[in-house]
């Protein structure tokens, strides 16, 4: 597996993966929302804030992050490559790019939502702790914070 910053030439491969996992993310339900996400990904790529994991040239994991907001914004792994440390490797790569001393925030489904069980366990395993309750794209979510 290779980890690298995503580039505009990766966008179709990137969005293919997003299309496979879109039902797990609020805000990606419509074609228009996916087009908006594509534009967002290209913006993150321009800012060198998009990480992808590739196996044999195919994107199997994607991660968007904001240095300014100290936030992990989007993380997805191809279903066939889960439980192979792809997500953990991308988060580690992102943390190296963010630099030390900044708390990192991510949001995921709230406790009790079946869609969030795996993500919540994953973030806890990495050392994130539960933070405030909020909403994103009309869905109730919870912040998780990694204190560095």
C-alpha cells in the first residue's frame, strides 16, 4: 500500500470509492451532493490536504483534513480493504503533516447509531476521546478529540 497526497488526476478514482461508501455519510445522498463533494475534494487536493491509500494504483482509502481547523474532515476505506490498517495508516500520515501540539477533531455518528459503531471504536482505539454533541448535514453527530 502506498500513501500519498491526492492530486487532481486522482479525482475519478477517488470519487469511485466515495460512490461505493456514500450511504455511510450524511450529505452525500444526491447526485448534486456528490458533485459538490467532488469540488470540495479538488479544493482539498489543491491545498495538499487530501490523502489517499493506493494498492496497485487503485485508491482504497481517502482522507480529507484541515490544517487550519485541526480537523479530520472525511475518512473512508474500500470495504474489501477494511481491517487492514489502511485507515490507521492514513490518520498517522495526516498527523505527520499536521505537526505536533494541536488537538485534532473529527465528527462521527452519535452513540447508539448503528452506522457509527465501527467508526467510534476506531477513533477510541487511536486515542480520540468523546467531545461535544453537534449536527452536520442535518444529522446528529459527536466530536471526538485527539489531544496531542
